[in-house]
């Protein structure tokens, strides 16, 4: 399980990856060569890809180490993995449930219910910790609205109805996100979630880290033998990992949003760490991206007591733990799927 924490992030502009025996060699201009044993890795994420030797790529594929290529801004470009593995009976169940409206709705409700619960917890924690510095009335209103959305999740009769509830809940939650920013609010205005392209610094951070989270969840699903593309809420679309998007709903607030707030509130990122493009999009500078990645890795190494297993695990292993529980449910070992609730 520990291997899921071991992701190698390569952010230098001029990077070339080769190998020697069972070790990856990373060379970059003006930087000392990095040597990483392949056995220590689960995935390699490369920003602004410059080159990789066929031998290094083969070494990764043979050891089931995923290669993820992103643009310097963090936009997904490609993913290279080895031979698909896993229990064929497990995947047959996954695909069969995708074709059953009742099963798809039931699992989709689990993902979205957990997402809204965790969003409500985040706002309530802000009220508890910073009640004297926030708009209490606004935050309490959002908590109340999210509680109402939870009831509407349970009452949803179709996937389209559930998507409508989720979209409304997301708008309510994000309307209070700016209240959770305690430092440099003038430099980090946030009027709502904007994806393509991110139109402010907060959205740029959210999009960047959501991309990394999606990669981690995809790896976790593949590890337990599930197909990341066959989702229940996020239906089939070429090039989209629907099940990974489904499962990551549980972790968006706890893993990404709280990390973004930490980076801003601790002033680990500031106004000048972003570049505004002519299109209006905001992207991180190279140096700021390294700061964000360092904080992301630190966050993943922290420990939490898993609510279902009732034992401590590294936060970075949450996607794996939930993917394993989902696989167990599909095999019939669990009567239902227990989503992740932040306590």
C-alpha cells in the first residue's frame, strides 16, 4: 500500500529520463542527477515533457509504474501504463452495473452524498476556528443549504436529477469558499468555480491539484483491478476516466480544497506566483508549482484514522482504501459501498 504514496514529480523545463538497471536516472539542466529505484515508485508525473529513453519507458511499463504527462500548467496530455490486469469477473460486474440504471444511481448517490457531507464539514470547521473573522450568517446559510441538498440526494430518482442536486450543492459550497480564505483576500478573489480556463488564482490552484488527484485515483482503481473509465455518475466519454471522476468526488474538499486554503492562508503562494495569460487564464510559475507539489506530498504523508477500517493510514492512501472497498462491494464481500466521510 505504501507504494501509492511514491509518485515522482518532474517539473524542470529541460528534463530527460533514462535508466540504469532497475533505477531511473533524471537529468536536468543545472540540477544534480536524481537516481530513483523503480521498486520505490507507483507513478511518474512529468510537467513539460522533454524526453525519455525507450529503456526507461520500458522499465516503467514492466514494473506497472504509470507515466503521466502534463503540460507545464498541469493540463493532462497522456497516460502510459502496462498491460491491463485485474479480475475479469470484477470488471464484468463493474460493466454490468454501468448498464443498470438502479445500480448506477445507487453508487452515484454514495459518491455525491459523501462529497456534500465533506463540503459541509469544511464550512463548519471554518465557523468553529475562525468565527470572528468570517461572515457567520453566510456560512451558516451554506451549511443549512448543504444539509437540504443531502436530503435531495437521497430523494433523487434519476442520474440527471442527482446531477442537478450536485451542481446546486457545489454552487452553494463554493459561494462560501472565499470566506475560508484568511490571508491576502484582495489577491485571491474567488467568485465561483471556473474550469476552462481558470480565471483567477484560486481556480488555477484548484484545477492544478484536481488533475493530480484524478491521477492518484486512477492509479488506485487500476491497482485493485477496476476500469477507471467505466463510471456511474460520469458516463462513458472517450478519453474520460469516469469512475476516477466519480470516486474523487469524495476527496475533492478534504484533499484538494483544504490544501489550497492552507497554501493561501500560510502565504506559501502569493499574488506574483501566478501568470495571467492573454486569454485571461491564470497559471502557476515554475517555482510556485514546486512549492505546491511539495505541500501536496506533505499532505499525502499525514495520517488519518479511516472511518471504516478504524485504523490510521496515510492520507495519500485514501483513494486506494476506497477503491479497495468499492471492489470488495462489487465482489459481494460487502453489502454496500461505504464512502469516505470526513469527521
